[in-house]
C-alpha cells in the first residue's frame, strides 16, 4: 500500500482540483521553506536496486520530505560508476546499474533533492581489502610506506582500531585526493549537494579534552616545520590541537571553493558532532567535545561562510532526562549559530519511539529564546525509523512514523515544504580568491602566510596560511581591487605581491610566479 500512496494522493488532488480556491493553489505553488530529509546509509537496503530506490522515494514522499542524503562514497568506495572513487564491492545490482544515477533520476522526477553523502576520513572497515587496486586502502593503507602512507595514527602508534582505518587530514596528498574525488562526483552527476561525514579526527581518544590522533609521520613533520619545534607534541598540546583543527578547516575551505569552481549552485553540507552537553553547560563552544576532542569547528565554518548547511547529528534519547537536555541545548545552539547560512537538526530515529521522534522534531523546529529557528530536520536513518523496529518490524514503524509526522495531532510536516534557497549562491554579492605558492621545482610553500589587502573594496584585511600543497583560498570577499601578499620564508625570493580583481560570484586567481630558493 505504501508504494501506491503518492499515486493515490495525486489522483485525489486532481479530483479535487476543480473545487479548490485560488488561495490553496497559491500556497502549493509557493510552499514554505523548511529542509526535510532522511539520511540513507549504504550499509542497509535502500539503493541497491531500482526497486529499492522506488520504495525509498515513496517512503520519503510519505513523510513530506524534500531531500535525501544518500551515502555515495562510503569507505572510499563509491555507489556510483563515474567518480574518482572506485565502484563499491557491495552487493548492488551489477553494472551498468549506477545507484547514484538511479536515485537522482527517480528523486528528481518526484521533486526531491539528492545530496551525495561522502565519508571523508574513514578509509576502510573490513579485514578483507577492497578488490580495486586503485582503492586508497590498497595504495595508501597498511602496505604503503613513507609519504605514500596516508593512515591516521594515534600517539601510541595505533593505526587500526579493529578493522577501521582512517585518513589523516594533515597529509597533503590525501587532501588533494579528497578534493579531487568530491569534485568528480559534482562534475559527473546532477547532484543538488555534497554532504560531508567524518570531516574531523576519529573517536576513541583517552580523554574528552583533546585528540590522540593525527600522528601520521608526514603530518608531524609538517607541524614541526611550521612551528620550528623538534619534539613530537603530546595529544593535549594546545598548539598541536590548533594546528590539527586548522587542517580540517583548511580541507573544508578547499572543498567548498573546489565545488564552487565546478558548479557554484551545488550545496555543501556536513554532519556535525554534538557529543555530550551543549556549549551552554560546558562553558562555550571552544570547550565542547566537538571542538576539542574531534577537532571539528563547524560553528566557525558557518561563520566564515565555507559551509552552506550544517546538519547536526543530534543523536539523543528523548526518554533519558540528561540526553533530552543535551538535545535541547544543541538544538538551541544550532539554530542560534546559523548566521546567514543554514542549520538542520538531525535526531536519531533509531534511539527513540515514534512518539519521541515527533516530540524531537517539533523541538528541533521551535524558535529559540533568541527567536531563531533551525532550517529544518533530517532523520537518522531511513533504514531504522524507530527503536521499536525489532518488535514491530521496519515497514510498520516506517508507516507509523509517516502517519505521526504528517497526520498526527502534533504532526510537524502536515504540509509540504521546499528546501531553503541559498541567496549567497543564487544571487552572489561576493567573490572568492584562490592561489598556489610553490618553488620553481614544484616544492610547495607549506604554511606560508598570505594577506589579502583591499585597495578599492569594502571590508578589512584578511590573513591565512597556505596548506600542505601551497594552496590558499579566501572565501566570500567583497568585490573590488586587492593586493595579495605572501610573507616569504627565509631563503626564498621572488615577487611577493600581486594585484587582483574580485567580481561577484567568481573566483579570482592570485597568480604568484614560482619562487626561487637561495642558499
């Protein structure tokens, strides 16, 4: 019955159309803006065949969703055929079936957006290696040596946690691959957005006040060169924590501007950590586990404008008093942190009953004391719609959830809604600046400080550091004329200042000639 519901509703709409007044018709033509989505993971059924995709679309329409966050690059394997990531070994229908193509075709026909969910720093999670020789685990995992080894490492030397392997975001070659692979999805597929998961350092640190991860040899050497230190820093070292956090932020900035260059209308979203109590209890954003333990500064990314939409993994049990408080605190902080970007509240359906999930959905969308409201809701996950699935069955709970969200006495999604627009992309008032700093032999000026100074432009001076490949980028710069200046390290000479013009919606290149090393 569930799969025929959208057809039945469409027939009823046509039947009643002649009786409708102009008011409701206009409301349907101009629905309110509110993000509503499911996360659709690739470890469970949902996209393995065209029939599964059809069921997924029906289930999404049944809750009045308008978007799907579909796991596409799971562990550097792709549920697609044309990306830089190799095709997955999972038991999807054989090629030429392309899961991402199929989801896009069916979802767009039904009026749903598709956001390709990409796990950024999770390399592999099985004792059986991937079949593709090109897979990152096979080329840059445990069998690789020297700079070819991209594995993240703990301070005690641990690289694998069980079968789980991670990529170190402080390794420049890994960053290059990540950005290139994500851009390949944007280039090859008609996605509405890219959703970044695991854009952070791994879990499993001994303390919640710092991260034990980041000790890939290349990363440690880069930190030592940047700071002039010769020691291997302790996990709690503040300078080391700040440097590692900057590596994640730099990766986000590069992905954001890389997507803008490929297709400026594609939305960049990410899955935000909300461990423990919110900043209201812990003493501020920089004292949260998010900022200190996994080194993820998503509030800063919203503020800089390098993240269009934060989707918070606000996974809390409504029936547990402490966790209900955590959920409320993070919901408030999330809504109040949006600025001129967007934040979506993402509760865990699998930890709650249907009635609990309805309460959480209403709280997620309620105004805060400051009068702010989250941009929407995303349920985790499509595969597990409630904690009662083991007893009641998945399909029954899926139907109960849809009924409660759309027709129940407290239904938050009784009417359809549109995905919120992005005026900063649809009608941009700002531009961006990118560039690269290298020696004549191709050696990058890792960590060189670059300053952007307005000459005939609004706004103030901005400074940042080049990443491990020498790349740098300034996002959302006022239009006008600027000077870009690099603070050259000792022993390097060349032209340190170049002029450039920033236009609305474009990316201006700060074209520094290659520099020369001198004795």
